[in-house]
């Protein structure tokens, strides 16, 4: 294995360690079922590996990976999986010990889930932008790269999505 | 903490329904020998990718219907007549229906029932964006479940979409109205119903074997419509049905689903080679693949069938000998592909460094790489990889504007010597070019000079 190849593999491993959960969550949030989301993440990494292996200098692997994953997830042929994923997410919650990423604060858990359930009802592009902005912590410029839109358009989608969330969550709080 | 802060804080947290992702990274180990990543089972016209079929299983099967494949038999017989065919949206095994239900114009959306009203509301809602507002057929009708199918025109090939309605309140999130909630909706690829435990498969004639009117053995390659980890399905896991219906011979294939989790990779030569014995010479009868619905013709009049191009003689068609590189390669690729295959016309000193198997162009995107005299590279990727797979050729870098890809217009981007141009999908295919070590002007000039190889 040459230095370049070893370096690429290391870079890929690091990206995977750092981002695999968010990539997986992103694919699920776009509607893929767990199995399909996992496939999509692995496929994304394979493509990145091939890209690096071919000598291409990928300046922003994070954005590149989210971009590939986004396109995989929105592929029309995945509509069925998207629905299946939605149905899975809407099943009754699992036991508490099977939940991940929570800090044990019941009030916060409710807030998080309520917000993400509201996210699921937003248009796909707004959903993707909000996920990448807050969950994946990407600035709008890199979100633009990931979604093939301008930074200002990403910012606009986020603003619109947040406004919708505010409206919906405010209504749900009303007695 | 105000509502905005609460929302943003929540968005930074992981929802409880998102499981921990602890899958190992398998991509690196799987990369060796992989030619293309497959996103979804391939569809469309097939051409077998085997050049040799040593050690084949020779099987002749008899079925009791055109499409419903019975137990695999090892004897030859002639089927007279055909049982009623059942079809389904691929992968959706709960709803089998007669293709007769799709005869004539559809108008189920005009019904006065609450279900028809729900369908109308759905297709006019944001959820139903892209779905037709008319032409719907009701193909399953039970007290608690309805399935509507409509034909849509997707490029040159007709396609279908489906909407399922379930009686009662939704489990959450779905579109609902009039006591019905929308379940599955999306594209519907119609397939003959495979036997229980089997998945549908498509097949193509092996071009290594001459097909004539005297042919009694069909050498085919079978592609199951499922992920197989890049491995051919063993021949004993395949069932073949042969039906003789009037002046048609309908061969329908199905394959057992491989055990375990399978990755979706496409490896050259992953078709399962098979020999189907006919009860009598092919003659002038049409030879059809009964897997897709309607059945697709693979041979006619004793000759392999090449689908007609919708634009048979576009103005920029050129002889393959005009391409830089191996003319035979481009000719074979163009003949195998149902889409336009472009090649580059490059100055002296450029060489084609990678071509792969040109017949792969029938079922997978075609990749051609050129090396320039000063270390430049130019890579073309073209074909039916659709929007999703097209992502693999996109480069990180700012979009600059528009540029020509031969006679097409595409999106131009990149920086610092690495540039790309990609077209929007057309008829399921898209075309991309990228370069390294070139100026923007040089790249634009080469991309604009790409030509279509005549079929």
C-alpha cells in the first residue's frame, strides 16, 4: 500500500468515525429505512474511497459525503424505502435503554422528539438544510456544496423551515 | 430560553428514534474489482456481459403460465396456452393484479367514493407533487386497502406510479383524508409476479452466441433484481419459465433471494449464465423477456433486437472512427447502450487509458478516461445512472455556470485545474465530464467538442 493510499484510507476512517452517525441520521431523516440508510452510508464511503483512490483532491470530504448521500436518498427509486423509513420512525418509541444520544432529561427528550417530528413534516430541502446546519453543524456555504445550492438559498431554506417549526410547535403548545 | 433557542438546541440533539450507528466501514474491502456501484436493481434492456459460458447449467423449464414460474423442471415440453398473468409493482408483494386492469384509459380518480376523493386530494397536495392528476387505475380494492396505479411518461419509456390507501387513521405522519390514509406511494416498476421466495430477474442474450431462426438453445445472462454482493446467483437458484404464446416465446426468469445482507455492487460478469432449450427452433417468432410488464422483446425474426433510438439520426452523430481511441470500443458501447454515447476528439498525444467492457453500457454507466501528453486527464461518465449515481462524478467546487457537453448544455464547475460539467438527466441518462490539470478554457473546448457515436 503506497503512502497516498494509506493516507486516503486513514482520512476515510477518520471521516467515518467522526461523521458516520450523522450521515446515517441524515439518510434516515430523508426517509430511508435503517437498512437502506446503512447501505447508503456505506455506498457513500465507497464512492469517496474510489474518488480519493483515483487521485482526486476532495477539498471538503464532509460536504462531499453529505452531497453524495443526499442524492442517494432523494433518488426516486427510493421512494418506497422512504415511506418505510417514515413508518419505522412513527412506530411507538422503543424502550428507554435502547435510545441513543439523550442526556436522560425527560423534558429535553420530549422537546427533541417533538422538534424532529415536526421536521419530518417539512419539505425535503428544508429538512436537509436544517439537519446539516444544526445536527451536522455545517455552515451554510458547505451546506450549499452538499445540496448543490447557493449558500444564500440554504440560508433561506433554513429560515423558512425554522419559521414553520415555530408555527407548528407554537400551535401544538396551545391548550 | 425562547422558542427559537429551544428549537435550535433540539435540532442539535439526536432524536430518540435514531439508533446508534455502529456498522463497520466495509467500503474499503469491497472496493477491489468493483466497476460500478449499484444503487438499485437495474432495469431496462439487458445484454449479457459474458463472453464465455463454460460450465453452464443447462435447464429447460416448463411453467403453467406466462409469468408465474412453477417448479424448475429438467425436461422439455411445449406449453399450450397461458394461465392468467399476474403482475405487481416490483418489491411490493402484497398486491398482485391482472394487467387487464390497466387496459384503456384510467379514470379512477373521478370516482365519487371517499377513497377517490382522498386520491384527488393527495395528488393535489405537496405530498403528491409529481404525481399525475388523472389516468389512475384501481388495481386492488378491499374494504381496508386500495391501490391506485397511473401511467406516467418518463423520458422515452412509460412508467407507473402507485398510491396505496389504507382505511382508518394513519399511524402518524401520512397524508390522510375522508377516513383513508396514504401508505406506500412512489414509482412502480411493473413486473410479473415471481414465485414465493423468489425475486424478479431480467435477462439478455449472450452476444457471444449467434442467434438465428434455427436456434434451439438460448444462451442468456440473468440479472436478479436484488443486491447480490456483486456475485452471480448460482444457476440452481434460478427458475426459468418458457411460454409459447402464438408467435411469441416468452421467457421469464426469477431467482432466489441470496441469504444474509448483500451489498449492492455491480461487478462485470455478474450475470448468471444460463442455457434455455426451446421445444422447436426459434423461427421468426418474437423472443420476449416476460419479467417486465409489458414483456420486452429480446429478439425478433431470428435476430437480436436492438431498441430503436427515438432520435435515430441526430445531426452530431459521428462514426466511431472519429473518436480518439479504440473505435470498436465506442461502437460496441454505443450499440449496447440505449442512450447516446459520447466520445472525445482530442489532439495528438492523448490516449484512452481505461475503457472497461463496452457492453456494460447496456446496464451500467460508461466510464472513459483519457490521459493527455502533459499529465492532464479527462474522464467521461455517461449513461443511466440517474440523479443518485450521478453524484459520484460531481466534484466539490463552486458552480461556475453553464457549458456545453457536446450538443447538450450542462452545469460547469470546479477550480484550480479541476473542472466538471454535468447535464441534467434525460430519459434516465445523464452525461458528465471532468478534468484535472487543464485550464478552464481548454476543458470547456474539449467538452464542447464531444461527439455522439453513431449506433
